[in-house]
């Protein structure tokens, strides 16, 4: 049964904060999407048909489009009641659209580029239009016009890029389109005459929002575990490959530990206590985007040093083996600042150590390079544990 014009859509202050089963069902689609992104990047590192840097750039654009779809959905269900039929219909629409985009990812810059782009545009605009019509303009008709204005600017670039016969045009067009979409997201879609407003203007379900970020990060770690298992199961189970398998699993545990150490567990309190909760929620989304990209890239590194643990280390592989953990630590440092208005020295030291390892690992084997990256992460975990033993539990103090 659809809600009438008088049925409230915005969450109440005491609304149920946990993710609904339908939202968790939606996450399964993004599990698949991350596996497609990861498989595409692994192919770029191993077969070299597109070139590593070009392939990474293309994968990044596809990932950013998928992340924009998920982020908008999460922010909406943290402001609006996910139990209403209108919101549930939008979630189902998102599942179908995101699954279609994920299927198109392996050839998302080739024969399926038009499918990816048109699905993305149709989903982003179609959800807004449906919600406005089905909700009779509630809860904020101006927000509808803001979002449609910005997507109306980027949509032609997505579609033209997807339909273009010349592949060299697609990258620049989609890059500009992504910049437009993310600029709108970050600034609150400022629009002539009606100004800007962040999603909902405020965040009601802070616990729900924090839990959704935590869940998606765990999805990314789960995808990395999937890569580990797939790589090892296809190997010869030699001692060096077994060592790579064990090292990769240990590294995923370190990533989990670093994320959930203090700041990763108290995001809800930070959002609830922030002076500008919507801004903090937006910036947390960007921090998680960076961390998840780092985890996916780290998983690619797992594949590389499990399948070929010994021998020559191609310089490009360091982008995954060292760059993935560095990207994760950079995003985690941003999250720590958003929660506590400071960054631990262990995060900065870890980033510096990974950077200093680059010239050293040129002469190492892939498995040894992976072990060096894991050692840096272990150092961060150790420093975190020592600091926690010396200090009482901290209260979140967001910077805004």
C-alpha cells in the first residue's frame, strides 16, 4: 500500500536506527560490484592491454559512480523512514540499477559503456523524480529541483561519453561528469535562486548512518577476502603461495583493527554531537570512499603476491601492494580528524613509512614487499594499542 499525502516520510527522533533487511539486501549488489571493479583492476596489472595507469583511471571513474549511488541511498535512509513503501521502492530501484551497472563494469569503457552511463543517469534522475511524484513533493520540493539541476548538467556528459565511438573522448567527459556530481554532493547542490542545502539539512538517524558506513567497509574487506580465497584456490598450494595466503589474511585483520580502533566505533556519537551534522556526514562519506578504494586496491595486491610471490617485482605492482594500504591509512586519518579533530602520529608515521618503502621494495620480491606493507600496518596497530592502554576512553569532539 502506498503512503498517502499525509503519511510522514521523515524519520522521527526515536525511530529504529538499525539497517533494515532491504538495505542489507541492497549491499549484496555492491558486494558483486566491488568484485567486478577488483577483477578489472587485476586484469590491468596482469595482462597490460589497457595499461596500468589508464586502467586504474577508468576503474576509479566506474567506482565513483557506484559509490555516488550508494551514498545517496544511505543518506536518504538516514533522514527518511526506510519502512515506508516509497523509500522501499526507491531502494529496489537502486538494487536493479546498481546491479546493471555492476554487470557492465568489466567492459564499462568499451562495448557496455552506454549501458553503464545510461543506467547511472536513469537511476539518479529517476529516483528523484519518482520520489517527488510519489511523495507529492514531500518532504522538501526544493531539494528535488536542486538535485535535478545538477544531474541535468552532468547527465549529457555521461550519456555522450557512453555513446561516443571514440574511446579517448569517454574518459575526459566522464571525468568532468564525476567532478560535477561530487561537487554537487559536497556543496549541497547550490542552485540559482534557491541556494544550497545538504541532504535533509540534518541527519536524524546518526547511529544508522554510522552503521551503514561500517557495514560497507566490512563489505570491502569481505571482497578482499574473496580475492584472497579465489587467488589461493587457483594456485598450486606451494609453500610461497601458502605464505602469501596467510600474509594476505593477516593484513585484512590489521585493516579491520585499524578501522574499528576508537574512531571507527564512535562515528554515531560524533555525528550526533556535531554542530553541523550534515556536513560531518558528507565528509565521512568521502573518508570512507577513500578507505574502501584503498582496501580494493590492497586486495589487488593480495592477488598479485599470492599468484606470483617470488621473482621479479614489476614497479607498477607497488601501486597496489603499497599504494592500497597508504590510501586506506589516508582515509582513516581523515575519519579520525572528523571524529576527534586530530590525527594520531601512528597514522602519519605509517603513511611516511609506506612512502619510504617505495625505493627499497623495487629490489624485493612481491611477497616480501607485501610483508613490508603488513609490517607497517602492524606498527600502526601496536601504537594504537599502547596509546589506548595509557589513556581513558575518548569522547568524540568533531571539528564542526
